[in-house]
């Protein structure tokens, strides 16, 4: 415990060697821990890498109340759960979009083609959005974050997030209008 406090103190004081030691000691075990929830080692590695990146980036403001080890494992678990929640949200969107094309049973080749066209148009619309607007939209709709969380993370006001979401949704409604007409007329 004392070693952890000393290591954390050094990291807060920009000691890169102390951070490297922390990384070497915990990277592999944390990846295996994340993978136990995800069953996807590349994603587990990305989650742990992001955790260490954030840890270094916010080293001076870190408020670790438990042991450093407990903090790392809890943060890894939370990030893994967040990833799983995000994956479920994406799957739900996909099912809803596909559900609009399917009336009974399995999708027909025409249903699948229309869905692929919708998905391509949606991706194109996302690319057309200004970077900040796209980021806000994705954080809200794909990551499941609240407007207040997005505002805090991006250092903007909640009103800015609301305005960008309004613009993003208007663009998507306009760009995807042809697909809603197809579904309602069927």
C-alpha cells in the first residue's frame, strides 16, 4: 500500500518511469480481467490502453480513495461494462432499423438490400456532420451518455450539446427521409 502511494505520488509529479512501472505491472493482468467480461482480447487491450492514457492525462487531478490496484481493476470493470452496454445499444438500433423492413419471419434479399442502403446513407450522413456535432451525436446515441456527461467531457455547455444534437437529428431526418417513406408505404 505504501509502495502504491509512493508510485502514485511520483506519477502525479510527472515521473514517466513510475508510470511505465505501473503500466508494466498491471497492463497484462488488467487485459485478462477485461477479457473475462468481454471475451474479446483486442477490445480488452484497447480498454486498458485507454484507461492508462486517461490515467496519465489526468494524473495531477487523480483522486484515488482505494488502493491503486483496486482503482485500476474497478475502472477496467466499469469500462468493460460500458463497452458491453454500448454494444447492446448498437445491436438494439440495428434490430430496430432492420425490424422496419421485416414484416414476418426472416428478412428477404430486398429487405437486406434496403437495410444496407439505409446503413450506407446513415454512415454518409454521419461523415457530413461537423466533427464536434458527430462526436456529440455518437457519444449520445452510441455510447449512451447523458448530455451533462458529454458537456463535461468535451468542456462545453449542456445547451451546446442540445443544439448540436438538434442539428444532427435534423440532418439525419432529412437524409434518411426516403427510408421512412419506404417503410410506411409498405
